[in-house]
């Protein structure tokens, strides 16, 4: 308050947390290239450009894949207030669907999985291929599978209170993990799947594929982003906002609300399926061990809450910030922090993610990027309501 | 009665209130209840009758105006404080704890009070012998009329000075309406001031001393119950005659 | 003044009441028949699995009663329930022997200067049990600590959200965040390796009808029975418990009646904390202490609470046994590997949501 008068014109109306948000974004953006360089020094004492770049591209690809999943969650939670605590299920289904469609026949005695149409689609054996249509089809199939699964979960639960769906999504995540591990004939159990073909691998030299990888994931992120922005501003999106703005109307047209929530849940899940598909392409190997609650559900909640619920740019920013901080903390492990902290670093990171979610809820419910307010009808309204409702005066 | 009229039990002055982020429903309503009095608020649907009771009971913030209980300012005080000061409220619906027994419902009415519980319970059960016979049964199993009795009984457990009743006759059979109003009269005869909101204007005015007519969130008419009953405008507008 | 007269409910009221209860019995009847039939069949065909199921059911029942209490009074699904159970199991471990992971992962060090096992004879086994009175002391102390912890969390997090009138979804997400905080705390102090309270062989006891159980399991059943009894008396005989049920029934009316809702909420967390602690320690005694178990446990816990009707403590008790028994017996079938245990709980949950979302004991729709 005292400072407000001394601030330059552009800074008026900014809160201290806005400066913190900017500082965080800047720090990450500056630190990542430095870390990339440091990482490459492991192999080359003076650092080397190829090592630096492969670290850097891997970082960007991960952010892109995570941004897709966070945008999917944003459609569900940010716009409609539908809780999904089982992102893992849709993520995993998308990734495995893509893998079994594009991979070739199972090789060796210890590998069994269904599908494997890669040879028929001419994706295999030429691992480096310039075919693109089958990859798009596999991604579409991933989206479709995830969407169908969402429909299945939504049917018995979405007409009930919001938290029933949340419980059901935890369940479907557990079932998905179990099926992948127990049914070895299906997707090779806990051994996982490797060698998912790389899209457009024939276009560039294998050592340069990492750049193409960034471009492909980047294009998908951009397509999904603009598609979602369009959808949110379309009549469909307006129905959403209209419904969530007027509680009377919501109650009066209960059926419409159910249909809308289902649609948003299914669309969000389909985007998660696309994210899973991109994950399979980008990292080319899948293992049930990689799909933990922390890495396949919880981290996306942290990204969305921190970035800003109900805001697609926020979802992308959240993915960038959280993964950036994650990467920085991984690098810090290389410094002398002492054994006590170092051996516990992975768990401390988990702790901080949990604290971040609760902290955002308590301190800054709109997340880092609150400017896109127009779009975040649902959360915006919630927060406004919370602020405008006078607290019961003499509560003890 | 003449003596208590000097210091009104409940005084509502120019109260403006509405639900959060919505337009005001009450645009300055004033109401007075004197000691031993039974006052009816009538008016068409959406006049703000129930909203007024909620505002008096602190369930809804009054944006302007003043509410005084026994001469003391209690504007926007929390319900649990108002209960301590002798105000009780019976909502129109959901006014019992369905999975608690009748006895437990009454006990909850007296949650903040320890002494004199037994006598109070005896009084309430003598007022509603129907309940006395089924005291161990769950309130959810009661009929509409018995629920209303239990709701009244719960509100009486603290021996309130003023009782706020929201449509006590809503959706009851005619026989049951007579019975409920009869009991309200008995409660009033014991000295408890009563402010009731009613859709059923004729019935309400025939048992109350005075009445207020509310419309569009404002005072329209007020006066002795008898004179309101005979008033042509009231008859035309709210009693369908 | 007319003298009070008895009024009997009119015919319409009576008929409607009869219809409602008849519908309830018909819809519930099928489920009840299935549950009882399955249990009786299991008593002949899969006696061992049934025994384990009953033990697990008792543990789940304790957890689910706490979960349903929180849901009833605070109206939100507490997603940190499983992880708080595991965290209290580890707190009991710490009180017992003071051990945490040392400087390097895998090494061990003692954190507490004095532990319960230092008391004379605390770790020498009682009767045929695998543990001494130390574990019981640790369990009771943990109950107090966990109750304090839950109340503290409510003060810092949930109460603030309540003051802001946040929606139930916000509470759900906050509790999920806290679940991961708790799980991380376990990992930071005790690492990912599963542990047991006491090493060594568990003694078996032979009971009539060819039933054989571990002595420890008898203790679990007895402890669950005692704690349930205490909670029952608290809920139905004390003013505090009645006020909790009143708040679960109709929070607005509770406020109108002048019930101090903040105080009731505090006590609800305290009681739920005690239940969480006892359930957590007993679970760790039956299975093991494992950071992974907490989150997975949410499924059978919620299934149990929903089977009994969310917010209904007696229902949760029955629901715990239904889920525990079904889960254990179902995985003896050839087509279901033991890995699907929690998936069975999920199947029960979906079934009940489809057939009867208000649960076996729910009266209101």
C-alpha cells in the first residue's frame, strides 16, 4: 500500500505475488540453458554443443508433453470443475494405444503384446520413415480410446456429487495400472514396451531427430492450444460459461449440465490421450513403473494449479515452471548438499509439489497467470464469490 | 402487555439485504414485535418474507438498517449468539434432523444450555403429546405435521423470547394447520413473542394480533390483524376474495 | 384454549411412507441377499480367505467410519485418509523404536533419545502375539498425536477454505495435496522399503470349525471391536456425538439451533484422527508399513463408506466388512490374480453407484 504510490504506471495494480511469478519465470528461463551446459560437461570437460542441445531438447519435449496433459486437465477442472484424480489412466491408455498400433510384431521370447501393426503400415523395419499418416491415425486412436474410457467412467458417476467422480477416477487409474502389469499378454507387463517408431524419422539424420522431436511436439501443442481456445469461445464454450454463471439455470436444466460435464470430461481425456501418444513417440519406451501417481497424475495438478486453472496459457506456463523447477532441483543434487538432503531429494520434491498445490489454493487461487480472466469463468466466479461473501461476523 | 410495549422485543428498521452477488431482495423493511405479541407477515410470492426472517437471524448479511433485540443492537450477529440472546427460528423446510431420534432432536435444540433441561423437555412434550409417545423414533419417519411439531418443539427448548416461524402451515392438511396454529397460540400465551411468515394470509391474520403486508421487498400495509382481514386491498391481492 | 389432543398422521402420509420403505427393501434386498449368500458360500468354500477378509474388513471399517464421519460433518471427501493412516502407522513405529533412515539411503539412525521399547519388557511378546505391550502403548500415543495433527491441519488449511466458502472440489484437491505431503514425509523419514513392527514368525491359533488365524489377527479383531464400541457410545450417547450426527444430517439446522459448529468440527477431526491412527497401526500389523499402501487404500475405504451410505457410521462399519471379505475371497478365483485386490474394491464401488448410489443404509436420495 505504501509502495503503490511510488510505482511506475505500468506496475500499478500489480500484487507482490505478480513480481514473484515473473521472477520465477525468468529464473527458470535463464537457469535451464546453464544446466544444459553443465550436464554436457559430464561427458566433455569443457561442455559440448551436442550434449547441451540434447539436454535442452529433452527438456522442451517433456514440457510440451506435460503441457498437453495439463491442458486436458484444464478442460475438465479449469472450465467445468470436474475433478480427475486419475489422469494416469488416460495418459497411460493413450501412450500404450499408440505403441501397440505403431510397433512391429513382438520380437523374442519374452515379449508379448497385442496389435503390432507397424509392419503392415510400413513403419517398420525402416525405423526412419517419412510416413506421417499412420502416426496421426495412431494418435487419433489414442485420443478415441481415452475418450471412450472417460465416457465409461462418467456414466455411473457424473450425475452424482463431484467427489464421486474423483473417487472413480482414482479407481480407473488403479485398474489401468493393474491390467498393464498383470495381463502380460496384452502389453508385456512390467517389462514394458520399447522401440516405438519415431514419426517422420526418415526426414533427418538420427542424431538430429531431437530437433524434429521438439518441432513435432511443439506443433501438436500449438494445434491443441488454438483448438481449445476456439472451442472455449465457440457456442459450446459459451454454453459452458452461461451455465456456470447462472446457478438457477444450472439447476433448472440439470440434464444439460450432465451432458456438458460429460462432454468436457471426454474432451479433456481425449487430449490426455494425445499427450500420452506424444509421450510414446517422444521417448519411444513405455514402462508401467514410469506411470506413478506422482508423475502421471499429481504433477499435472500441481502444474495446473500453479499455472492458473481455467487458462490454457496458464496450463502451459505451469508445465514449464514446474518442470523447470524440477530440473533445477535435479541439477542441485550435483552440488554438495550433504548426504542427508541428497539421498532424500526425490521425496523432498514430492513434498514441495504437495505444498505448492495447497499453498496455491490458500494464497493465490488463480495461479501464476491470472490475466486471462475472461476465459476462466468457472474458477473466476468461484473466487469472486468467495471474496464477496461476507464472512459470518461473530464466528468463534 | 401495555408495559412491554414501551421497549419492543424485536425491532427491525429499514433493513436492506439480499443474497451475495445478487440484487437486493429487501429494500428497507421495518417491523416491530412487542412483548407477548403475535405478528404475521403476509405478502405475495417473492415479497421477501422468508428473506427477512433469514436476515433477522443472521443467516444473511443485512447491508443496511438495524435489528434490535430487547433494545440491544444485534444486526448481523451470528445465529449461535442470537440463540443465546433468546431468539429462535424455525425454517420452512428441512427443519428437523431426520436421522436423529425425536428426543435427540429436542436435545440439539438445547445444545447450548445445561440446566433446566428436564423441565423444558417435559413442557415441550406436554405441548405435543404425539411426540412424547414416539420419542425414540427417528425424526425422518414422522409425517409432515409431526415434523412441524418437532421443529417447533426444538425451537422452544431454549425458552426463547421471540420465535421466528417461516410458513408453519406450508403443505399441511387443513386439520393439521388448525392444530399447529392452535399450538402457536398456546406458546404465545406463555409469553413468547411470535413473528410468523405466512402464505396462508387468512389463517395467519385470524390468529395473530397484528400483521404486516410486504410487497417487492418493501412495507406495503400494517395494522391490527382484524383491520387487515377486512381491508379490501389485502383481500383482493393476497386472499383471493 | 384447546387441550392438546393426539393427532394421527393422515392416510396419505402413511401410504407414502409405506411405499418408500417398501421400495427401499426391494432395492436393498437383492444386494443384501447377494452379500449374505456370498459370505455363506465363502464360509464353506474359501474359509481362509474369508478369515483374512474379516480381519481386513475390521480394519477397513475403522478407516471408513472415520472417513464417513469427516464426510458427514464437513461434507467433503477426505482424499488424505489412506496416507494419514500410513503416516500414523509410521509415527507408531517411530515411538516404538525411534528409527528413521540415516544419512545415506538404506542406513538407519535413531531419532528419539528415549523410546517405548526402552521400557522394561515392552517388546517381549504377550501370549501368542508377535509384539509386547509397547505396541499397544505406541498405538494409543499415536492416536493422541494423530488427533492433534488432524486438528492442526484443519486449522491451517481446511478452516481457511471454509471461511472463504470454498466449494467441495477445492477441499478435495487440498486433501489430495496433503495426501502427497504425508506420503513424501513418510518417504523422507523412512524411505521406500516396506517395514514390519516386529520381525519373526507369526503364531497361528486353531479355532473350532477348522478355522486357523494368526494370533495377531485376533488382536486386530479385538482392538477394532473395542474402538468401534467406544465410537458408538460417543456418537449415540454423548451430546458431542449427537451434535456430530446432527451436523451430518442438517448443517444449516445445526447452526440455527445454536450448535457451535467450529467446535464440533474440531472434535470430529480429533475422533477421526484416533480412528485413523488405530486403523493405520492395525493395518501395518496385518500387512506391513509401506508408503505405497496409503493412496491405494483410498479405494477400499471409499468403497466401504459408499456401500454403507456416505455419512452413515453404522453403514461404513458394515461396508468395511463387505469390501474386506469380497476383496479377499474374490482374488482366490482363478481368473483374478491377487494384484487385482483393490480393483475388486473399485468394482464394488461402481456397482453400488450404479444400483444404489445412496448405499445400503442411505434413506434419502
